[in-house]
C-alpha cells in the first residue's frame, strides 16, 4: 500500500514538473480579443465639460467689481446681499472712525489742558481704543467679505453644470479584460456604474 502511495506522489510530481517544463518552452500566440470588448463610456462622463460658466472668469469679474461674478453666473439675487453686507461694513467703519477721531481729539485736549480729571481721561482713552479696535476689526471683516464674494462666484461657476436632478440610478454591466502577462487569460467581472 505504501508503495502505491509513493508511486502516486512521484507520478504527480513528475507530471507537474513535466507540465511546467513543457509550458515554459511553448510559445502560445495571444488569442484575439473578443469583438464585444468595447464598452460604452459611463453616462456621468458625458456631463463633464458641459459647464456653461468659467470659474476663472467669474473670479476675475468678482475681483474687479463685487457682485459682477454673481451676475455672470446668473445669480442676480445675491448682488443685493453682497452690497448690503459691504455697505453695512463700510458704514460701521465710518461710524467707528468718526467716534475714534472724536475721542482722540478729546484725549489730546485733556492732555494739553493739564489733565483735569483722571477718571475722564481713562474713560476717553478706553473709548478711543475701543472704537479704533472696532474699526480695524470691521476692515478685516470687509476684506473677508470681499474674498467670500470671489469664492462664492467660483463655487457657483463650478456647480453650474452639476446635475441636481432626483435621478439616482445604479447600472450593472458585464466586463471582460485581459490579465497582464498571462497570454490569453481573460478576467470576467461586473462593472457597477452609480449615477447621482
């Protein structure tokens, strides 16, 4: 019984080694590709490039004149919002600057007049610093709002060609492709195309 097992193992090893030697010496011509190899492109690829607005153009226009990029993107309702925000910020800067000038003059007069009351001098110095800080903060908020105006125009231009429809679908299709370095072995599978 043990002779049979040893003979069977020896035969299997020789057969496998012979097949490997035989296989490496043969040159197998590559098999022709099947005719059904060409697959249609996925539906969402066709939508790329259909953007009607240029993000660079929208950014340039918004940088030149706030709201012009929104007009270019046909988002007209955003223009009054932008100008209301910038107008409120400009008024805040003007208001704080006028009060800063007023308190600065009071402070300088109190110093020149010999400092009549230390409490009034400290209060005037505090109000002068407070209005100057608010003015500087509003200038930064204005610069940020101007930058957001440009960013909003760019984002609107990018999303103008995006499909917001409720058509969400999943498509399955068979897929065949040759495996690299295998001389005619083909991989078979399924392609999932998710469109949203």
